[in-house]
């Protein structure tokens, strides 16, 4: 995912802990003590009511003060705002009652382009309207300054959306209203700040990137800094609310889970200190096909979509199985290049590329030099996305050298290979990837308000990063646990489900890999249980434990902190499975 200059710098800085010079408040530094916050609203994408008027002459679209021509080709409609500030593409229903499609917000310095579903409903003959709601382009920064017993000041800087700041220390000199942040690791780098007496704001100059305005915040005006706002005096469990998204709900007790144990877990998560512990942002549990727990933290809620990061790769596996059902016939054993003749020249003369199969891409055993864990690998995801010479990422991937022959049991984490499956899905289905996802996944699974990140060619990036509501995210696990059915309706074949969660390769002996599913043996209460999971950076998990008919979704903000976010799986082993065992009398 692309980042702004500020984001890239902060990623390098990590969590910031600042030691401020001065051993007492005589230098005026007492004015700095407390919580400060900055809501960074970057350039916001165009949104609002989109109206398409096809009553007379050329069709026209109106949105946010723009009036542009609509390109009509049969039932297919499209429009673009000047300066590439937004696009719509959709299809008119046969009865002309609606136009269903996608609003496309452009890429920015800190994010890729996104496509979100948009349905325009008929207002009168020839006129349709709907609400375009692009993904908000904003981030929060919080700075908490406290005085230690020795009189020095320390500061903790936190960004809840992207975890830009982590594990970094500054030394700060205070001279009246002026502060200088010195980086011991980079002696020539300084940040300067000033306390503005007129506004009461702390203004921090990020060396030409921008001046950021921190204002004083209290607990009730720092949503996302604390686990819960306002502070809870005691957690009380409530059964999830049934809505129109297909989830039947039940209580923990009805599902056979010890409600006292789960309530204690939620209470502890709600009391997590801002500077300590894993930053869990959502925890959902489904058992026996019903949603029984739905809790949010860190400013997130049921209707707020969450970045699923690489857990979105598992949707690519689902889409591949669906393409086999609905498109041109192929199997996991089909050679990739036989399905992509337009890219034969990109493969070059290495005969090993002709041997790469669909199954190799799904199991990360393609042999391509695309190791995301090696910064020097030419196919590393960050290098692919950061380069500008080749805007066709499918071609970029197939032009990579081979690191070894395809196949074998050793998986190499390769996002570029998973994304390449998008070329196969698109060609064999004959559909734009967002349309295919909407028709065969989102609508059948009754999903709401999702955002698919796009590549430079305006097709979906299937290497991860789709934003979903957590209630929709967890459906992925329930679909597979139910053998490919959602609420009794067949979505994908059971044979594909079983094949996908079968071990085809491994990263380590304890970490197997199916078709974009991570496979583990979970140790809980002295026993071992089989589980398979979709996993993403920061702590995005959909974990399925078949023996208990259990699905758990976790969303979190520990991006880049592998040790912390990967350990979040232990919540299932240490708390949730024991809650099921306790109710079985074990």
C-alpha cells in the first residue's frame, strides 16, 4: 500500500518515546504535560450523491458540483470526473430500476485507489441516484506527555490507524515555548515544535513535510487512543444484534461458551493501556453458525470497515475456486501461462516458468524470486509497488527471475504470486475483478460497504488490503467451516474448500500452508486442535477450529510489529477454546 511522505517517515520512526530536558516545571514545561491530539485530514476524495440523468440527449452525471458526460454502451455506464478525481462504472438493470456498480476513488500519496459498491436507484423514469461514500483519507496522532519522578518529561506518540510510530526514542530540549526533538540514531535529524500561546496548540514541524497542530485532549475526546471511550466501569455482555447481513445471533451460553470467562477477556482488552499490550480493535466469535460475540475497541465499531491486509489473500483463493466454477474450465494443475497467452513473451526463455501452475501460486511454491521476507528480492511486494517502470504488475511478476524450480514442499511468502491469480480469474471469467467479487462473493454473502484496493491498471489487487466490516470478514471462516455454504446456500464447492485447507506446503514444520490458508495445530488446555486461518499484518485473523464449530475474527492495529500481532492467535488458545471446554465439563 502506498504511503505519504509523512507515513513513510513515521514508519521508520516507529512508536516514539521522548525524554524531555529539564528536571522541574520552572522552565515552563508543565504546560506540556497532558494528552495532545492531531486529526490529520489529508486531501479528501470526492463523494456524495451521484445522480445519473438519461432523460434526453447525452446522459449526464452530477456529483459534488461536477456535471460530466456519461458514456453509455448498452447496459454498461461509466463516467469520470476531470483530473481523475473519481470514477463510476456500473450496469443498468434489465428492468431499469437500478444501476449497480462501483465508485472509484483515485490513488493518493498515502493510499492506492479503491473501488466501493454503489447502487443508484430510480427516482423517476430516466433518473437514478445513490450515495458515493469513499474511504476517508485521514489519520490520528496522539502525543501523551508525563513527568517522571526525577522531574524529566517523557512522551508517547501513537497512531491507532496504521501504527506508524513504534519503538523509537527521542531526546527533546525545552527552551521556553520551543522544543527540539533530537534523534540519537540520526544525529543530523531534528524536529522542532512550539507551544502557541494564542491557540494553546503544540505545533510540530516535520522538516518540510508539514506542520502538524496538536491540541489538548481529554479522555472523552481521544477516540482511538484508549481501548474504550469513555472508560468502562464494568463490562456487561450483550448478544450481537441481528441485522440484514445474514448473521443469525445467539448468546454465549446458548452457544456453549462460558460467558464469565469471555466477559473477563473483554474486560481486560477494554482496559489495555495505550502504551502497553496488543492493540486489539475488534473481536468476533461465531459458533454453530451463529454470531455470539461482537466487541470493538480503539475507536472502531460495527459499521467501520477495517484493513484486512494479507488476510485478504484468502479471498483470492475463494475467487480462484469460484472462477473454476463460473468461468473457463481449469484446475490447480493447469499451467499459468497456458491461461495467460498475452504474457508468454514476459516469461522469457526460462523453461521453468512454463511449469508454474495455478496450484503453485496458491501454495506459494512458484519458484519465482518474490520473497516478501527478503528486502533484496526483486519480487518483494514493496519493491513491486514502489517501482514506476512497469505499471502492469502481472507482467512485472512474470518477468521476475526464477529462484528455484516450481513445486516442492517449501513455501516462500510471495504476494506477487497470489496477486497474479487475478489475471487468471479476470481472463477466465471475462469480468472486471471487482464485478466478479461483487457477483460471486459480496452479494451471496450479504456483505456491506467494502473497499477493494486497485492496481495502477484500475483492476483489483488480490495480494491483500481489502477493507471489510468485521461482521463480513468473519463470514469467510464460516463459509469454509460450512463446507462452502452460507445460510444453507451453496456458494463454492465443498471439494474446493477441502482442497484449500489441505496442507500443500509449509513455511516451517509447525506452520503449514494450503491454498492461501495458514494451517496450524493449536495447543489449548493440554490438547492439540487443528485450525486453519486467514492472517494479515497487524493482527488481522479469521481463525477456524473445526472440532468446536468455532470461527474467531480478530482485527488489530499492531502493523509492522510481527511478534505482537502474531501472538494474538493465543487469545483463541488461551481464552476461547477453554471457554468451550469449561462448558463441556472438561
